């Protein structure tokens, strides 16, 4: 290459490289933080509005502060101090504070059952300061959930319910409520763990969400929200061992309970379609399977050994029935057995089916005492009569016989077959049942294993 050509090429290099280097410098300057002093107020606000802020803004208007008044009766045997007898003759009112979240524009809100339990007066306060009276529509003590209706003709802001099926450990969540009376407080944390078992005042709850978002007294009933502003749980409890350990009910469970409370006024009893008994070993053994029931549909049969339900270990029949009592019709559960693990669809049981199952377990046939009073020579027309009884069945072994009339089942008075149906529906999870039975003109108590 000649000297002149080399000089021309060297002269062209700065012209080629200068745009490259200048472009790199411009890119570096663009990645730098903007000069805040040169931003407009709107631009500053846009930078400050993070995903957390947007989530709180979406759901914050739907969070309510709940104030309840409860009547506490004084002990009638407590001796009043001299000069102040009237204070001990009156009923004392106490106030408590909790939280809730509006889930429907027409005023239905969700909270914890223990927030509104025994309340004689309920007042809710919205984030904009509006106050309304409210009433309890339905409550489920076993799930610590309640639905209240805000008495208002105005359209109220409702939160969007998300899903708790796809929650991830470490996912950002926000708890909103009224801790210690500090209205509409938000705290940020993560999902610490899933499917926790928690004991609250002697009651055991399963499948709780654990979070380190600050949950304190007054947060109960408030929403746990994901970063999109969707409700993924209802805050319920805090661990007494220390801060940073709070628990919330998953929103999928909340949705099922709320639907039952709004439609039926209570949560329908879960029905698995099988009976179990204790045996020498871990778990429980299946003693019978109802044809066409949920257990029969997935291939569970008599003699199978069940070790766990929804990941909860089954120790005995009492544990099995306690877990069944926590189930909600419509949900899918995993049942681990000796042979295999099956996914079972929890069904509901009608009152008539409940009575039939009750009679089958006890080995009796029940009919109206009013209908059979004359032909069987009964001394009463109230209750249900044992028309047939299986020899060596559960009822036979405790002394019941044909012609006995059941007048009471645990705490439920039985006057008709319909009363018996409703009572049997509430007794599916008991270990034994106490009855008042009339034989001739005499009545006596009897306890039957159930």
C-alpha cells in the first residue's frame, strides 16, 4: 500500500469512530438518574408511584374499619361492693375494633367471624370518612369468616378478588387494616410460607398463608393484597411468639365460604361418602363406602387405609372427622392411602341424605312418630320413631329397640322428620351423639357412638 493511501485511511478513522464513541456516551447519560430538579410535578409523581402504591390505591377504598358493641353480662353470683349495687345489676357494653373488605358494590363485606361474634351493634367506616350501620348476613365459626351487609343505598367501592392457587413464596403482599385503631394502615411483606396449620383459641385452622407483613390487633378481617391490587387472603391472626409472623385465610377458601353464606346462610356440610374406624396402626380404615358418593367415584373401597387428607396426618377417627368439618363442598382434596393417592371432589349433603346416613350408621329405620303413633301404640306424637333396628348394630348395642321415640338429638329438639333431617346434617363430624329417647311414658338419655 502506498504512503498516500495510508495517510487517507488514517485520516478517515476519527470520522468513523467519533459517532460510535459519542453514541456510547449518550447511552451512558440516558441510563443515569434523571435530574429531579428539572422534572415537572407530574413527572415526579409518576416516578414515585410504584407498583405497591398502585396496589394500595386500587384496594384501599374498599377496606373498612369495623366497630362493634357487645353485651357482657355480669356474674349473678358476684357480690356487689357496698354503695354501688346498680353497676352489677346492669349489662356492660364493650367495644372492639376490626377490619373488613367490601366485595360487592351493593354493600356486602367480608371479615372474620370473631370480629362480629356476639355483636349487638356494628358500625363501619370507609376510607373517605363515611360511616354506616351494618348487620351480619352469615357467619362460619369453623372457618372464622363472616359476611356483613352495609346498610347504604349508595354504590360502594368493591375490591377485586384474585386467586390463591398460584401464590409463590417470596411474592410481595400488602396487608391493609386498622391495627390498634390506626385507620387504614398498610404494611408490606412477602409470602413466607403456604398451607400452614394454626391454632387459635382452641380451634385448628388449615391451609393458612404465612406472611411477614405486619399484622396486629385490629387487622383481623382486613385484606391481604398482591402487587396487582387483588385480594388473595383475609388477615386473621398473628403469632404470639414474635413479630413478622402473621396468617391469612386464602381467598379461594374465602370465596367458597362467602358463596355458601350468601346462598344458604351457612356453610354446607362436607360429604365424602365413606365411614371410617380406628385400627391398630397409623391412619384410619374405611368401614363402608356409599354407592355413588365422592369416595366411590375415585375408587376408594372398604378396607382401604387413609393416612392423610390435604397433607394433614390422620391419627384417629376424631382427627378425620375434624378435618372433614373444615372442608367446603366444591373443593378438590388429595387423599393419601396405602394403595395410592387420589384426588377427591368434596360434595355436599342434603338434610334428607344426612338422615339416611345417620340411620345407616346407627342401624335403624326412622319414621314420623305422628304417623305411626296409633299402629305402634306410642304415647307421643312428637319426634321420630325407630321402626326397624339392626341386631348388634350401634343403636342395638346401647339398648335402643323398636318403638323407641327420639325426642332430642344433642342440643336439637326433634318434633318431626324435618327436624331430624336438619339435626343429622349438623352431626356428621361428631364422635358420639347424645339422645333423649321416650319408651312408653318414660324418657331417658343414651349416648351412641357415631
